C-alpha cells in the first residue's frame, strides 16, 4: 500500500473534522448580516421602466426588483424584506465593493474586464440584451447603417461608448458621440433634439420610448443589435456562500418555468411525483442545507414572485408598455438561452 501524500492526508483530516463531505454549508458573512439586519439591501437602476421603477403607489416594480424580492424570500422568508437602493452607473459597483449593498441587480453587462477587475462576481444572467438605437421616425432611417454622420447620445460609465466606437469603425461610418454623465441626461438631451439618435441597451430604449417619448409611435428602435449585453446580478467576490444563494435562486426561477411551477400552483406542485420538482420545492433532499438556507428557499421565491416567465411577462412582455417578446430570454427548450443548471 502506497503512503498517503500531503494532499490526501489533508483531505482525511478535513473529513475527520467534519469540514468536508456532507456537512451543511456555512451561511456566510453576508447572509449572517442580512439576517441580523432583517432585510436585504439591493442596488437597482434609477427609474428604468420594466426593470426598476417606482409606480404610482410608491412601490418598486420591474424584473430586477422582483429578483431582489425572490432573493429576500429565499434568504429571509419574506419577499417584502428588501431595501431598494437606486444607483447610477457610476455608483453601482462602488456601492457593492464598499458593502453598502448586499446585492446589485441593475442593467450591468457581464464583461471580461468587469469580471476580472472589480472584485465582484456575476451570479448568472436574468436578461440577454443588446445595444441598439432609438431614433425619431421623422429622421427617415430604418437601419443603423443609415446613421452615417449622425450625432448619437449615450451615457458614460456604461459599455455603450466603446460599443458605439467599435460599430461605426467596423462599418466605416462616421458619427459624433454626445456623451453625458447619466442615462437620464442622455435621454433628456435626445428628446430635446441635441442628438439624432440615442444608443443604449434595447431594453432600456424600449422603456424610454414607452415612458418618456411625447408620442411613442413617433419613435423607432432600429432592428440591429450592435453588441451582446448579458445582464445579471452581482455580489462581492469574498463571500462564495452568498454567491451560491443568489445564483441558485435565479436558477430556481428558471427551472420552475421549465417544470410548470407557478406562483399560483406552487403549493399543489409539492404533491408532484417528479423527484426533480420535489427537490426544487424542498419536499425532499438537502438542497437548502447545502446552501446554508432552509429546504423551502426556492419554493418561497417562486411562491412570492412567480417563475422567470411570469416575471418577464408581468414586467416586460407584449401586454406591458415595453411590448418585448421573449426571444433570447425564452427557455432553451423554446429556442432561447434561459437554461438552469440541474438542481440536484
């Protein structure tokens, strides 16, 4: 019999101490702080219809604010235990880095530079987007390739500036960038006529068209997408336990749609004979314990905010002012990119 090497000896020692194998996951410092505080502090975008905006009753609504509520339901048991912190693109990453918020759920694109240099982690993708252009119909253009020489408003602190330069350079087109410190300033300048086009993620442009245009039908979102913009929640890199909770809450919402579990039928679905549904809803198995939460974490998230499809339709779908189709944000079984890792 060969003698054990140093790595094997360490593994056996960890098993003996109960630190490896089937022992429950530690909650982690962020979850401990959230529980002690009694609420989740969630950073959101400032006034983006369909994603994070205050309604006429003074309540935050939108896809990303619903996701914050889902995480609160999973971690604290109540979807209402959330403090929403509105942040500009210039503020959002610093707020998470400093610990002022526990979770950042804005329209921040997942890029290599951000992934590698901010000390933060993306916990998945809740919306697949792309940058485009909003123009007045009176401009007479139907394609981004007709914007040669146009003035284009955009915001700093986003990925839009570089994408614009890349697109116009690659297509040998000229343009005049008109850059502002915030998206609010950029859209105000566009509607006041200071530029001929507004460039940002298409989701944002659809929101602007629906809520800020004097007459929405007088404006057109051009068909081209000039970039890939995967948008997702971020957490601090120094707490992998919290990262796992946020990530698997998102996957649970996507998996629930695939399994046909909704806010209305979640209680009845606990009686399903499907083992994967039983595990997801905490009827059996130890998924919650592995994350440092109780077995019903996913059940509560689904029960409180609905599955991913319900969240999308309620906030962004064809019956909302944004009138967005699912497209890339449909389930992988329906030609989209939404794919949950296996909950087992």
